[in-house]
C-alpha cells in the first residue's frame, strides 16, 4: 500500500468522495493531524532537518546566544545615535 497526499478542489469534493466510497475496498482515508494544524508541516519539517544537517556538517554556523544578543545590543545602539 502507498500513502499519498491529495488536494481536492472544493467544488469537486463531492465527486471525489463518491469515487472513494465506490472504491472503498482499495482506498483508506485518514486525516493527518499535522496538516490540520499547519498545511505546510512537512515542507517545514524537511527544511528544519536540512538546516540541522547543514549545522552538523559545518555548512552553516550557529551563532552563540551571547554573541547574538551582543550583536543586537550593538545594532540598537547604532540606531539610537
């Protein structure tokens, strides 16, 4: 069995559901809670995994927390001058 994500136009949903009902022995529908909360959940998940991989492989460097806030403080000081 294969799992697919399917997007159905609003005006076609009744026809789609009729098709699914007529072929229910071959099709199982299941709501994905992740997609209910965030339509781009899996795209964001893949992006975060890629960022983590890039950090682990030294392709990108994370800034230390103290360095980040020091940079922010310096930037704010330049704005106030």
